[in-house]
């Protein structure tokens, strides 16, 4: 009986998981992993050829986790190599470079590639995603701000972290939360808990903030066309104001979006008699 009890304890403590890294070439995927596993930063860029594989052990609460890490090359040339590694993955580290807008905009394409490779019977809900806004040490060269990255990640139920593989900032915190979430998922029957990331905003709010952020001018921001009446401008403004007012919306970037809408309304009304 004592032997059975001991065996059950060992089974609970022992866990083997598969983690992959995704993101464009040169965003720092390998550097993030090296910084955590080897406590070092490699300043010279060395492109990953296909797949780099490594194993590390971590302790989460009373459970030891053996992590198999597949660091996947981001260059399109290696698609035929990495496409074999998407299935049966418990954790995904999705990385972009905050100084390279294109690497952020390609995150959706990476999710599409993963969905395609896991097939119609697979689901992203069986993986924990950690989005790393990497190279935050770049200073004034930063293009993608925190609110934009956080909005994208949290609107999908993904974890979001600001990281610097060079300085080490945010790396340990990211991996600790990441592995803890994977352990929770495994204890939840292999499906990511619905409340894993507390999203306190709607898809409509997230879409509105993204649209406002990418608007060409005040007309586009309010979703109206030149020639509309003052009443139509005010109607469009009220709809967005109710949706994005800081007292009611907690989505990242909502406060800036609300201010932009107020300014756009003021600007348009000045030019409408």
C-alpha cells in the first residue's frame, strides 16, 4: 500500500512536456532560450538551421517537469523542416522584435501555419502561449509599444511578457509563469483553462482600438466619410466613446484610443458648418 502511494506521488511529480518557439528570423528566439537555460547572451547572430533541440528540468510547486524544447528556425526556407514539430505541443513561445513592426504583424501568420500543421482535429486550446515582446532594451528604436502587443496577445487568451534576452529582463518571470501555466493545463486534462488569462475586454473593443491605431485620418478614425453632417459625426463618436471610455474599458491602449477619438471629433466638427 505504501509502495502504491509512493508510486502515485512520483507520477504526480513527474511530467514531460514539449515546448516550441515560433517567430520570424532574428527576433531572438534562441537568445531567450539560451538566456534562461544557460544564463548567457550570445551577441553574435547565428541563424538556427532547421531545429535546435534541448532538454531542461524545472520544478513547479511539487512537480518536476522535464521540458523538451524545439527552437524552430524562423526563415521561410525551413518550413519543410519545422512543419513536423507543431503537433503534440503543450507550450508555445511566440516571439517578435519590438523594433521590427513586420515581426509583430507576422504573428497571425505563425498561428495560421500552426493551425494548418496540427490539422482539423487539432486545437490551439491544448497549448499554453507566451507572447514575448523581445529586445525591449532597444530604447528609442522601439516601434511596437506595450499596449499594442498586450492587446494582441490578451485578446487571444495568450500570456504577454516584455523581455530582453540581452539584459535578461523579464526572462525568468516569463518562463516561471509559462511552466506554471503548462502544469495547470496538464492538471486540467490537457486543455488550457478558460481563466488562464483574465481578458476583461471584448473582441469589439479590441478591434476598435486596432482600427483607431491604424487609421489614416480623423474621418477614418470615426468610421465616417467626408461630407457627413455634424449629427453623424457625433453619433459615430458616441458609439466609440461608450465602447472605449476608460471607466468601462480595460483593454490595453483603450485610454489612448479614447483620447484619439475625442480629438478626431473636435477636429471634424471644426470643419463642418
